[in-house]
């Protein structure tokens, strides 16, 4: 069995192609489920406790039964079955109470990404909830790609910049300014990578589409992307791509990863 093709269902490791879920589970029928994606570096899950904390919050928001200890054990079982592997682990808990863990290939980000703004209205009922109901997010990505961009950047109808479909956005809006990112009060996800960059000096600030149109530099950040420079937004090439401030943020992220891995 290839370690890149394994899954765990309710504590039992199986080949991913043989994993089964009842078709009556409303996690499948209605998208009524929660998830987290954890990065694994050389066999060690990064920020696992923080991911499980956030997953517990999502479960509470959806009134979903949640067994943190079992999910941690599931993650460790997958990692032990794939020693020294650098990958992603996707955890899902469904409405019927099934626990799913899937080993996925890690994203390799070698180039800056281009973004296209897509109008989007977030659901306040799902604020700070990582549910599997991502159809709108994926549609935003497709619409952006149909227009020649690499990814979407979600903006409300009144012109407030939010985030990407699967990442947080950071931008420098002036030559002499540092990175800013939309505050949680603008109904964006409390991304763990986002927290690291804020701790490194980035500031929460509402970003308007008009302000973003003059941005000097930008980053797309997430567990999968880590800290990825943005090269263009809505067809406008940014003046700075991967500049000193971006490098400083990348180094801050890497330092946090290295410190966590060294701590075991």
C-alpha cells in the first residue's frame, strides 16, 4: 500500500480507494461536516494542537459531536504509517459522527500567484467555521481561472476585501508601509498561518478594493501554500514581488515551523 494513498475511517487505516462512507450521511448529502488540513514536515504534523482547537470551534458552531483525542490519535496513526513523509493530512468529521483522515500530496509552490477579484458574500451563520460546504469557494476559483488568473480573491459587493477561497491575503498598500490583512471582524477565517504573520508584525486592517488596486506587494498564505508572493491582481502587475518584507514574513513562518519541529 502506498503511503500517499492511505486513509483512516473511524480509527481504521485502509487504502484510500477502499474507504467507504454511508451515502445517508448528511456530511455527504448536505455538506454538513467540518474539516482541517494539517501540514506534515518529515513525519511531524505542524501546529496540530492549533488545528484541533480550531476544529473544535467549528464543531461547536455546527453543534457537531467532536472527539478531539480520537482525531489526534487518527492523525498520529496516519503519520506513523507514513514515517518521514512530507505531506498533508485532511481531517473530516461528518454529521453522522464519522471521522475521516486522508493523506494528500503537499502543494509545491514555486511561482508567485496571480489573483482575480470575485464578488462574494460570506454566510454569517458559518463565521469561523471550516465546513466542507466549499462549493462557492471552488466556483470562485473556477471563475478566476476562466479569466486567466491563477486564483480568486473574494471581495464583498460593497468592495471589502476578504480572503482567497483557501488562503488569507496580506498586502502592503504603500511603499513605506508593512503588510496588513483583513480583521476577523470582516468575517475571514482565523488562519493559523495568518496568526504567525501577525505575530511577525503584520497588522489587521480592513482593506477596500480601491486601496488594493494600488497595492505595492501582496501574499497569499495558508497551510498548503505557506507564504506565497502574489505577482498580479486583476491584471495589474504588482511593483514588488517577493521583496524584502515578503522574505521577512517567509522567514518568520519558517522559524516557527523549525521551532515546532525541534520541540518534537
